[in-house]
């Protein structure tokens, strides 16, 4: 009797790629591009591992970061995973909080998602400039304590910090709302032009150079 399977023995086996394989590979490629963009920013803006907080340098770094990520496709999970890479990965030889926060803010502002939540409470590092230039229509929730210049230059978005902030929270913000459920450091609202800052806990000090906006502490208006 003829073996019924002989007719199939010369048919080549076509290996089919599982959808999961494609997803994992795409995620890996996205993360590699995010890391590569950040390392380029560090090489250009922090060659000597010294990063001064100057307005012109901050703007330049942000514009460079925006240009490097605006054509990428990524989501909230990718941003959070990138934060994790910054916190613990050996792929990134050094990390400076200022440029790191600027780069993360560029990712958030250029993303397609209107609402983004980042779980930062388990990270060892503290990022500065998170929420920088957050635009109108965007809501950013930061779970955990954050560094200096949180919400600086806020441009109409809504920023919620489920923790405490460092110094210069809301510095130079134009419009929008910042809600800090913990405490805020020194010079809160420095150079503020508009918008509102709500701090549920204590404010170490408010900025003296202000052109507008409102600051609330414990639900009470203390600066207008």
C-alpha cells in the first residue's frame, strides 16, 4: 500500500512567525531607538557630565529631544519601560537627571495618548523636569516623589503628582494646572506667568519673581 504522506515529503516547511514574536521584536526595536536617542542627547548636551540649568540650554535640549522622538511609534508602557532602563539598565552608561527628565517629557508631549500615568515610586533615581511644557489637552499622572522643576514651562496641560516635588515646581509655567498631593520645595511657582498650582501638603517657599497665576496650599489661596 502506498504511503499517503509521500506526496507531501518534498513540500518545504514554512516557518510561521507568531504574532507575539513580532510584538516582542517591535517593542525591543522601539526601546533601542529610545535609548539611542537619549544617548545622542547626552553626547550633545552633556559631554562633560555637567549640565547647568540655563533656560537656553533647557530649550535646546528639549527641541533636540523632540526632534529625535517625534517620528517614533510608542505608548505609555514604552515610556515607563524607558524610565526603568534609565533607573537600572547597563545599556545606559551614565544618567543625568536634567536631560533625562527633558527627554521623558518630550516623549510624553509627542505621544498620541492624551492621558499618561507613570509609576515612579519604585525607582531609585529622581527625575527633574517631568511635565516640562505639558501641552493643553494632556494629563500626566506621576505616582511617587519627583525631582526639581516639575511642571516647568507648563503649557496648558494638567499635571498630578501623587507624592512630593522638589524645588521650582511650576517654574515659568504659562497656563494649566498642577496638583501636588504631598509637599513642594523651595521657590514653587518661580517665574510663573499663569495657571494654578495646588499643594495639599506644605510649601517650603514660593517664588518671588512671578508675573501671574495662583498658588494654593491646603486648599487656601496664598499667592495670586
